[in-house]
């Protein structure tokens, strides 16, 4: 009776008593066993409800000479170790005799009696997980069980199996966490999340999970994959959890973020984004104290926080005053803080760049990942990784695959796999086939004379002719603005397009003038 059959039991080479060589030969041996069982002359029965624990192997070549017959009986199983073909730590006791011994004849009679017992069945009773009962020919049952060993899987199925072994626990964690699914359900009803592409939504959920589990994550998607909107979705999730959100960015990017805050008439106005904006250059007491939008100007209180750092590679130097101030005066002085880093280029000069960004998530503690990721000392791990990288770079023909192999025993990949979301355009296109990125056309050099440009009598006529031809650079002029809210000059898209076009055609005319 089988109460709980495993459909495809795995072979664990690390924990089971099977060598790699034996595992590689297992498919062939299993096929030979099935071929043997499929012969008509091979019979098989099972005892039910009894269990036969006896081990007796009778051999009868059907020859007249009894000395060619023999038996083995004792404690050994019919395995390589049991019959002495493989070393084992078990202590076995068996006896063996030829057919001219009385014990052989007695064992034959014992087997024949057992074979004819009412409890010896040709069919096996199988009880499924749903408690349903069915009968199956015992010989066929044996064949099907052994056939599972040499199932031929496609490369795609093997690839999916590898992915599941690597990330299955993470998938099951999400599926078995109703509270997380409820929170994500609220996020899915927001305007920002609904606007994202599928690959962005997957990245957002991964980042949220990382932040919940490790208190930190890095969004390092390639340029043009919408990191700002992905980060906004993450910020909205934690804003709904009651966290205070603080954004640190270069001053030149302020308008890119401020436009999405509450009361800015953005397309996400219904989401009511609330977050404080500070600059990388504000990482000192004097600068922070100059702001008036918050009572506690250094962000030190008991409220849980999410700190988002855009262009985080600007804080890659752990010896800089800005880095030290952020760690010592803000991160360390808050009890519950999570850190989301955003950078398309987390590594600029060396692996230490991303190391220092990882350290921001654990308030600069080199042992900060020991408990959750078993990384005892992040400085030591990255020192090893950098040494491996330097050696690999000195190769005459360095291959990225060789570098990955050399790093396989290092903590580097454990950190990046656990804390980093990074996709390229090529990866996104392969996963989301309906998404197409523009392909940049190679520039063509055209050699023309002034007469080929048009019927222009003077240089001034040519100069004045450019703006209408640059309509592709000023799309805001062609939008319906009847419902448009009045904006200041820095947020007026029409004015921004106007100045952009003016700058472009001045540069073009200068180029023409220099080659006239």
C-alpha cells in the first residue's frame, strides 16, 4: 500500500548514497531493468497486507547438475553494496550454498508456498492522496516506477527545473504569504502600478520582497527601462504601509521627481505621492537644516522610513564626507529604515563601488549580511572578488564565462542575486515579445551644397527656415491644452520644447556656418 507516492523523486547526489558515476549510468541500468521485467517469462507478486522482510535469492539454470544451482540468504539487500560490489559501512551476514544442499531444496519449497499464498497478489493496492483506491498490476507498477528514472526531458524543461531549484523557495514564500498578497492587491489598484509594463511590475514585486526581507535593494535596470516609474511604485507600496519616504537625488534631477508629488497635476495625481526630496550635496547638517518642509530636519525619529537614493553610484566612496554623514547621522540613528538604491551603473571603477552601495543597506556594517545571507564580512568577500577580477582581466582573451566560474565560490553572487534587480533591453525583449524598443539608425553623411537645401537667397532665410522642420522635437505644441493647468516656467513642457528646439537649430546653423 502506497500512501503518498512522489511522482518524480529527485536524486540528491550530495546527501544520498549514490556516486556521480552511478547516477550517470542510472538511466541505462534502469532501462535494462525495465527491459528485463517486460519479458513474459518474468513474473512478480506482492504481499498484501503483509510485508515480506526476508531476503532470499534463488538461482536455477534448469540444468541437471545441482551444483550449478545456488542460493544466497541473509541481511543483504539486492543492491551493489548488498552483494559486495560497492564499499559500505553496513555489517551484513549472509549464507550461500549450492543446489545439492538440503537448505536449497527447503528454500525452494518455502518460496513456492509463499508464491501460492492468498496474500500474494498479482495486483498492488494504491491509495492516492485524495484517499481514492485503485488496483494496478504489480509488475506494471514496478516498470512505471523504474521508468521515471530515465524520462527524457527537453532542454527547456531542464532549464525550468534549474530555475525552480534556484528560486522555488522565493516563489513559494510569496504564494504562501496571504498578507503580502493582500498588500500587493492594494498596490495593483494604484495608477502608477497599472501604468507599468509587465517586466516592470515583476521587478517592483522583487524589489518589495527584497526590501521586506533584507531592508535593502538595488534597481539597476539599463537606461530607458523606466527605473523612475518602477521606483515610484515601490515608494507607493511602502507609503501605504505607513513609512515616511525620503528621496536623495542629484539636484539636476529634482524636477524629474517633483513633478510626481501630490498636487503637481501629474498623470499619477490620484496616487497622492508624498515624499521629501533632498540632494546628494545636502548630506551635512547645515544644508539639511536650511529646509523648512519638516520639523525634524535631519529625519531622526521613531517613524519607519524608506530612503530612496537615485544615481546611487554618486555615493560609491565610503570615505567621502557625504557617505559618512548619511550612514552615521541618518541611517544609524533610525531604528527602522529600508534603503532602495537606483543606478544604471552601480559599478564604475571597481567592484568596491557596488560593495559600498551594499553597505549602505546595513548602515556601513561589514558584518551586516552575516545573519540573513551568511556573508560574514562583505569587505573580505569583495576583496577576494576584486582579486579574481584583476587576475581574469590580465588574461589575453578574457571570457565572461571564465570569470563567473572563478567567482562561483564567492559571496558576490549571493549578494547580487538577493539584493539586485538588473535587466537589459535584450532580456526584456526576450521575455515580453510584444514590447519593441526603437532601433537607432546609423548616421549617414550627406554632402550637399547650399542650393540643394532649398531656394534660399540669404543665410538669414536658411536660419529662419529651421524651426518648422524640427516639429519632432516639440511634441507638447501639438497636445490638447484646453484642460491644462497653468504651470510655472520650469514645469511648462511647451516652453521646455521651445528652448530645446532653439538650442538644436542654433547648433545646426553653427555647424553649417563652419562648413559653408
